[in-house]
C-alpha cells in the first residue's frame, strides 16, 4: 500500500527545493488524469500495490524511472499509474524514461499507451510527454518482430535476450520466481492437505467456471519439495508458510535430475509435447484453491469506471 511508504520526500532535480510528500503529489496527478474527458474514462481505480511499487522505484531512481506496466492491466492500471508518477517527477524537474511491455498484444498495447501519452501532453501541457519511450520484451524473435511491424506499433526499443543467446535446437528453459507472501499474507495458496487415494474430490479449471468434474484419484504424488527454505522454515516468524512443517531435502545430482525429467516426458501424451500446436495440458485445482485464486484476483484486479 502507498501508506506503507515511510520515506516520502524527494528533492528537486536541481536541489533547490524538496517535496515533503511525493506520495500525495502522485495521487493528485492520478486524480487529474482519471477524469480527463479526452481519455473517455478508460480507467477508474488503479491497483494501489502497483502504484506503491512505482512510487518507491521513482523515489529511489528519479532519473531512471522505467516501469513494467503489465502486472495487472496495462491500460486500466499500469499506464495510468506510470503517468501519475511521471507527472509528479516532472513537477520536480525530472523526466521519466518510459514503460516496458512484457506480455499481451505488444503492437496494440504500445499504440494505446502512445495515445494516452499524447493526450496527457496536449491536455495537461507537459512538453515531450507524448514521446515517452516504450520498450517491448517477452521472448521476441525475428518472426514476432516482423509480425509486430506489419501490425503497426509504437515501440521504440525491443528487449531481446533468450533468442539472442540460445539456439533453436536447444531452447532455453524459462523459469520464473513467483512472490508467494507479503507481510505473512499469502499471495497464492498451496493446500497443505494432500488428498487421499479413493477420496472423491471436485476438480475445477483454474479460470473457467463451467469446467469442473469429480475425480477419485488412484494415486497421489506430492510434487512440491523443499530444497531452499530460506527463512520460511521458522514457523514462529512465518506462521502461514507452507514450509513450516517441511524438512529441507538434498538437491539430487544433475544426472538424476536429467533422468527424472526424461522419464516424466516419456509418460506424457505425444500430442502434449509436439512442437507445432501442442494440445494444452489440463490442470485442475481443488474447489478451495479455486475460491482462493478468485478471491485474490478480485482484490487485485483494477476496477473500471463507467461514464
């Protein structure tokens, strides 16, 4: 939350003055752009956790503020939050660098973001705001770059990493660390109760409400293992941690990991692992986890504003 930002002051770029409450300044700008008629009410309430992250970033690096805007919703939250912080920085003599898009329709989103930047420059009289840098990434290769070019876009800079340093025959393994806990509160929940064999359970599609089925498992295998507990093994400090009752296991040898991976792939249907148009692998969740996922989603997704 923005309320959790303790150090809220920021000196102007020339050092001549200090804004004692940068957070309030950002909120005032967010309120102004929220009701710009020329934007047509495209956003209402933005995600405040994202805004707090942007403000903290700007306070730490006011000369290098480039925000990743696709965490929740690019147009309804990410871009408006960025603009509010960028305008507050402009008041103090700084110039934000721009935004980065890392998912979704890059051509469309870049064009829509550019329209918002131009609108703010025109309506609020901020010279150069329409020329904010828009960077795009997300496993880009020459085919996607050509497709984006043909669609028409407003991207100024492309971030290419995976396809630059790996070859097609031995593609990179994409791994991402996901934040699971903030202030002892789970951001996604892993059930600590392993279902029993023979127990009838309701399995649900993670996001499609109509897709559900009852299943009686013949075998249950716990896939999540603890190899790096960090501090979360201390149950007194982290009472909600899923690791509080788990013992750290020794990481297997690299050859054993490789053999296990090959064995698991051999057990999958060929249509799931074919290179061209593979059949999506079905994943279901328990009713309890389904409810929790949607509870988190409803709390974090930005709320639109109809006019």
